[in-house]
C-alpha cells in the first residue's frame, strides 16, 4: 500500500507539474498575442498619422475645386489667345510617405486602405500625364489638343482633391472611433450627394479619359 501511495503521489505531482507548464504556455501565448496586437495597433496609428499628414499637405496646395477650376480657365484663355503658348507643367512628388510604407500597407484596415489607395492612384496617373506634358511631343501638338490635355490634368487634380478629402475623413473617423465609426462614416458618405465622385475615373498615361 505504501508503494501504491507513493506511486499515486508521484502521478499527482506529474499531473500538477504538467498543468502548471500548460498554464504557463497559455499565459505566455496570451501575453504574446496581446503584445503583438498592441504593436500592430501602434504601427497602424503611426501609418495613419503619416499618411494623413502627407495627404493633408497636398490638399492644402490644391486648395479647392473652385481654385483649380479658376486656374484652369485662366490658363486655357491664355492658351487660346496665344496659339504658340505652351504652359510649363512642374513635376510633382506627393507620395514619398506612401511609397515608404508600401511594404506595410497591409496593416491598414479595408475601410481606410481603399480610399487611401484610390487617392494615390490618382497621383500616379497625374505623374504619368505630367511626364507626357513635359515631353517634346506635347510641344508639337495643336493648341486645342494641348488644351484638352491640360483640362485632363486639372480634372485629375480635382479628383485627387476629392479622393484625398475622403481618405482624410475615413482616417479621422477610424482614429476617433475605430472600425465601427469608420464603417458608419463610410455608409454616410455613400448616401451623400456627389458620392459617385469618390470613384476614380479611368485615365490613360496620355491623359485621355476612357469611356
């Protein structure tokens, strides 16, 4: 009986030891998951802040739809008055932070990554059109063709302004109330007049709108 009791005691000790080890694994796993979630949340906040700052800076330069339209109309009037006048289109680089974060873009939630990518796609299309308009071929075109391309250039800027404003709106909503608040803001935006303007039109690198 003594041997049996000793054996039972050793079995229980082994069981308890195993239970403590298993509990330790569970606790460590929970802590690791919590730390990973906290790290991911911090990376997400940092990415949102950086992108918000970059987008907001460019939107401040674009100013407003009215300002862009007025600038377009004034320059087109000058181009029509002087058939030999070719406007100088400056190169732009408003996507430095986005390009730096491209490898981490997957950490963004769908509700903000969609409008952010839509905005930057507009910038990429704009950069391609600018390169066309800075080329030698642009200078050889008839003035009406140059005017049409310049109008496309301003249209892309206008769409970038709209997309950027929406991206900032969604980032701000997510920062304030998390995924639920961002989804509510997305639903509200979809019901507002002019919601179709949030969709990006197809534009080829030469600036010709498709469809």
